[in-house]
């Protein structure tokens, strides 16, 4: 089995066990990936701003046709980051995955 095939197999196995599903506007069916909503500390100063930067990471092949401005809904509990978002930015990470930087819709 070629290296690329082994990596695709591992990605698929990880998504099956640990992945999240999101509905993305204009895309048929759920898109599997990983949602993370880390707290961002300010880069300057000592004020705790409580900012969060939600990111939804998907494989490059699953990111085709998904653009900035589309809505993404993740059905996780709100404490786990679930909710409705707008895709603010696409950032390929160079490893075969694309990170969608999200903005919460309230």
C-alpha cells in the first residue's frame, strides 16, 4: 500500500471515531471534520478578552466548493462548540487538510 493510501486510510479511521459532522450551506449531506474552539489570549497586554477562534478542519477533497461566507452548522452541544457559524476564512495547512476559520452567528 502506498504512503498516500495509508494516510487516507488513517484520516478516514480518525474521522469515523473522533470526527464531527457539520451541515454546510450549499453542500449535500454532512461534511465530516474536526471542530475546535480554543480560547485566544490577547497577544499584547494582560486583559483577558475571552475571545474564541472556532476552527473546522476537513480534508482537502472534502473542502472543494466550500467558500468564505457560507454558513456551517455543527450539531454538538453548545458547551462543546456546537452552533451556527459563518466561514470567515479558508486556510490550507499544507498537510492535506483545510482549516475553516469560523465566526459565530448569534
